């Protein structure tokens, strides 16, 4: 192993991901195939660790694997137009807003049902009645 190359465990630790996820990202093509030793152990360079950090941060922000693949391609393309990146991010924001609105609607419905439930020893339960309603 050369001085700059590190094992999968070290690369994963430096990037803040698990070794399982490193292998997964490789299998998806998000991480380029890496060099291997004569014993077939993976060797990761600093650029690979940087890419893994990029992927981790994108996952932390909730981007899908497909979106991450697009963002990685744009990140690696110095001739990219930032408008493409912004478009991907804006679509993600719009999707998050829709999911947040749906979850808030669920929360309001549940709060209303909980408010109607006596929560005592009686068997009557508006929560269960609502769930059973067709």
C-alpha cells in the first residue's frame, strides 16, 4: 500500500460512513473503482475520501441516490452550469415541502383524534374507530 492510499476502514472512518456504505456506493457507481493490492484489498486515496464525504453530506441533506449521482457528475465537471445544480436542489426543496405538508396534515389529524379520545378505562376509542372506518 502506498503512503497516500488507505484501507476501506480508514477511508470510511475519515468520511464518516460505514465500510458497508462504501461498498454500496461503489456498487452503485457513485465511487469510481479503486486500486487493489496483490491481496485484493481496496486502496483509497484522498480524492476517494473527499468523494465519500460529498456523498455523505448529500445523504444528510436527503438527496436520493439518483440525485447524488447527478450532483457528483456536476461536481466533477468543471464546465458545468450552476443552473443545473440549482435546479436539482430546488426540486429537492419542493419535494421536502410536499412531504412536510403531508406530515403536518397527519399530525393535525392525529391531534384531533387524540383530543376526542377520553383515554380512560372505557373501551370506546375514536382513534381506533377512525382507523377502522372505510
